[in-house]
């Protein structure tokens, strides 16, 4: 089910879910913001360029890295633990702050993304939002994947996230896009909640 009725209802659920998420975000903003500001220079929130529905948008997150971390990325490529595609991963990324490591472990850094959901740039459930340079390297079979609305969580995120082989992550996201329905959305959301509370290292 992915027709107009599904999309319309899903958007309503996204708005309702984002309102709840924004209320949770408001509770965390002051304590997390203070920790970020007191332990490292730079803003509390960062906005990162990502692609959703074929358009560039600014993805909001609590800052978990040192200021201007993006400028250091090219020098770290030799230590990239992902050798099967364009994605970058370092288990012990030196750009992460102490607070950043903690809020990433429990995905608190992603709470500001409910702003993106409310604005319609993300959905609660969808493919993982990637950078344009990563999308440019997608195999031909997945070129249309970036045209779907990306999500805060999704099938690839609850199936291993960055520990998945590159092509497997794309396969899972494409499966979701082609087979999305309310039952699948509900399973992904409940799986996300379970992981957050019982196995935060799984995403």
C-alpha cells in the first residue's frame, strides 16, 4: 500500500509523531545543550546537507563533533573502516567529543530531526538520508532511491545500520520504498524503540 491514501495518512501520523518528538526534544535541549556548550566550543545544533525526495535539505542534529569537523574528514579517509562503498565510518572517530560519544550511543543527537519531520523534509520511517556525494556513487539499480522521502528510522537502520554491507543497506531501503505499508512502518518503529531501550549499540 503506497497510494495517495497511505501517503496522506502517513503525513498526518508524521505530524502527530513529530509533535510528540518535539516535546521530548524540548526536555533534552537545555541539559544536552549545556553539556555541549560547556565541554567544547561551537553551536549546540548543527545542520547537515542531506537528500530527501531528490532535494537538498538541512538535517538538524545535536552537535556531537568538534567545530569544523568536516574539514578534517579528508585526512581521515585512510582510516575509514568501510571499504565496500562511499560511506565513512570510524569506531573511534577523533572528531567526536566526549559528550558526542554519549549522545550518539543513545541516539539523543538525532532528536532535533523531529523538526525536519514536522516540516515535511523527513518522515518518521523511510530510507536513510545520505549526502549527495554518496548518492552519486549508488549503483544503477538504486539511482531512484534518493527520490523517496527519507526517514529518521528505517528498515536498514533497525537491521544493522552502519554495520551492514553497503549494498545490503541499499537493498533494505529499496525494499521498504517498494513495499511500504502501515504494518511495516509499525514494525520498524517498535523495533527502533526496542533497540533504543535494550540494545542502543545496534543502530
